[in-house]
C-alpha cells in the first residue's frame, strides 16, 4: 500500500563513534553499494512515496548535501535540522537499520556501530543473492578479474576493481570501486572502501579497510600504522589541501616571517600532534603553515583543540566539532577569538562547522591578508 509521504529521522550516534571516527553520520555510512539513507530512498520509491522528509541532528550540513545531490530518485526530498532526535515527529521512522526488517538493540559504543554496519551489509548481501539477476548486479564496470580468482557469493565488487591470481573473494565481501587486490589474497566477511590496496598473500577476515586504516571486528583492534605494501589507500593527500591554499600558505609564511620550530607541542582530541601551546593563540600559526605545504593540514577550518578543551563544551557541540575539519585559520579568528579557551570561540566554531566547508573561506582569507607579523608576536595565551 503506497503513501504519498514518508518521514525519516536519522540516528544521532556521533558521540559513540570513537573508533572509526568517520566524518559522516551513521546514516551516511556505506552499506553495500550506497549509503544507508539511499537504501531508504530506494524503499520510498518502491512504496510509491512521492515526498520524503528527513530530520537530522548529527552533522545536518552533510545530510543536506547528500539530499541535494540525490537527484536519481524520482521523489521530492525535504530536510529539517533538529537539536536532537527527540525533536522529530513521533511518526518518523528511525533510519538505523535496513528497511523492512526489525533492528537489533541500539549500539552502546564505537565497535557496536562498526559491527552494526557489518551486520546490515551481510543482510543486504543475502537479499541481493536471492535476486535472479544477482550475477549482473554484483560486479561493476571495467573490472579486471584474473581467471584463477574465486568469487564466492554473496559479494559485491565496485567499478574499476583489479583482482589478481589466486584470490578468494567472499563470501560476504564488498570491494569498493577503484580497489586493487594484488593476488593470493583472502577477503571474506569484510568491507574494503573505495581505492583500497591489498598486497600479495594478505588475508582479511571480519575486517573494515577504510583509507588505509584497518579495523578488525573479531579482535576489536584499530590499526593505523600498517606497512603500505600490505594494505593502504590509493588516494593521495593532494586533494585534501588544494594547490592554491598551499601557495597561500607559502606567501603567508614569507609575509609573517619564520618563527622557528616550537619547543612544545600538544595533542588534539583526534590524536593529531601540533607544535605550540593549545592556549597560545595566534603565535602557533606560523609553525603550522609548513603542514599546509605538505598537504597534512588544511589552511582553513575550525581551530584545533585538545580533549580537555573539547570536554568543556556541551555534548551537542562536542558532536559537531568532533567531526569538523580543523585548519590553521578559522572563522573565530575573524571575530577576535584566537584560541578555544577564548569566550565565544566555540559559538563561531560551531557556526562554521554547520555550514558547507568552503562557505566562510573568503572571510577567513580576508583576515589572513590583513594579518601582520606583530599580531603573532603580541598574541597572548587568551587572545
């Protein structure tokens, strides 16, 4: 029976995502061939729905962007940002599991989130394997599969994937587009994100490989530092920091003068180590500019903060800033707030984080053009 409209509320589980630390909310995690929210848009079309209204509290700007780009579905989408899931209509369906099946109990930690996504993917693969045209839809375009490789259903292989000789793929394997699996590999009950590389004679069982970071679900272990000849990502850092921002960082470094290497450093809440003092304001910035040249740190973003500085904020603001890209200069700088300890800095940071990533770059660039070397020298601990 069809209905003209469907209301969906996305789970607000960002605070639980302490292991994967994804930049996307849970409803935008990839399950099989597309994100969970897109599976629900498929469901809406199949049910004859003409309008889908989505309510989201966790990183609403990312959800809004996905809906704006979702032009393949012949339905109208509406979006509302809310403070919490409790603010959504009582009739809204929670997008925390695949359509047409009851969800398991709610997750309680980061590993629960990863396991939940894996369980959904297994369920999706089972459904797809039951379709009569499974062999037509389980492999993408322009793939190169060696004749010696074994593909054990159910599995899903994206576009432009290379699988070498002696590989065993499946069951329950999802290989993201652009991935390379060299040869004599085993990939089972695992998900490889787009552009993954798996070196020869490497076995992945009950794993998630994302951006070169390996998550072992069986042993609940996250491995960030792995030899690149074993597993890695084929994507480069070049796209993280645009060339024009690297050039601007070079100009700023010359304009502001060298400050030399800092004798101190601090660790941000997400494990990044930066030179300087977290409460030193503008005096840190010259030491951060070389990281922009190297493609390791964006020029514009919210100010980096330590775990202690993050925990001084409300839980809602922590969720927003935990997933916001950090940078050398922020919108808060334009407002005279040069450290996370400055009153009102968090207000400007959350405002910046909830807008599209480039929305305030022009304003921040104007601030940097007016910056003088003396501004860095005179910066106090609580600017």
